[in-house]
C-alpha cells in the first residue's frame, strides 16, 4: 500500500478559519471597515457585556458595553497583535469598567470598615425561587462584587487585582472573603 496523500481544497465562498477570519477582520476594522468591526462586535459582545454586568450590575451594563466598543473603535489602530485580539479587548474592557466605577462617586468608596458589610440586607428566602447566582452577585456591595468578579469569575490573582484597583493585596483578600461569605449566606437562604 502506497503513501496516502491528503489535499485541502478551498472553494470560492468558503469561510476562512475562525482565527484567520478574526485576524483579517481586525486588520480591516483598523483600516476603517465598519462591516469588519461589526463582525468583531458580534463575536465579542457577549463576553464584554457579561464582564460589564458582573462588575457594574445590570443597570449600567448596556451603556458601558457600548462605551467599550466605541473605545475599541477609537483605539483599534493601537492594537499591535502582541496578544490575541480577544485578550486585548478584554483588557480594554476591564480598563473602561474600572474607569467607570471610579467615576461613580458612591461606588468609588471602598469598604474600609469590615463591619459595614454586616448591614447589607438580603431579601427573605422564598421556597418557589431557585438559586440565582447572578442575582446574588448583584446583591454584593460594589467593592466586594468587583473583587469577587475579578478573582473568582475572571481568574485574576490578588496581586493583579491590587495593581488594577490600586489597593493592597490584603484588602483584595479581605473583600473576597466577605463577598464569598455574603454569597454563601444568600445562596443558602434561597
């Protein structure tokens, strides 16, 4: 039996592989192609919106997601390709979210007193409701929610969170612990 030969044929109209298509769309969008940018938007909007919703709550997620993609369009020319576009976009999104949190005067205050979380009210449990993780996260105070999302959902280390938010690693650890305790309390009551 002789060697087996394999050939790949690309027919006109076939779609490019995902990575190549994304690279092409990034290059086209950076050159001003709105259709390519729309494809990038559709590819990444769910992840960006999820980050905004988890960090800022449902009330601000739509507006911040829009702001993130406006900023993406403005900054697309600075994308050098050192990392994947999705990684670059995630970091840009995280920067916009953090910037937005700092602009909210009430949310800008970090939890300095650990006893302040003892006053957080949780709605009474109802037997007809199932566990709602997203709602439980929305109940967290803003500082604790921010740390919880960055660490437990997005996978950042305490050192990285401290650098991002300009806090100490100890503050990050303390707020994460309190957030987990509140989440546990909320989820066991529901």
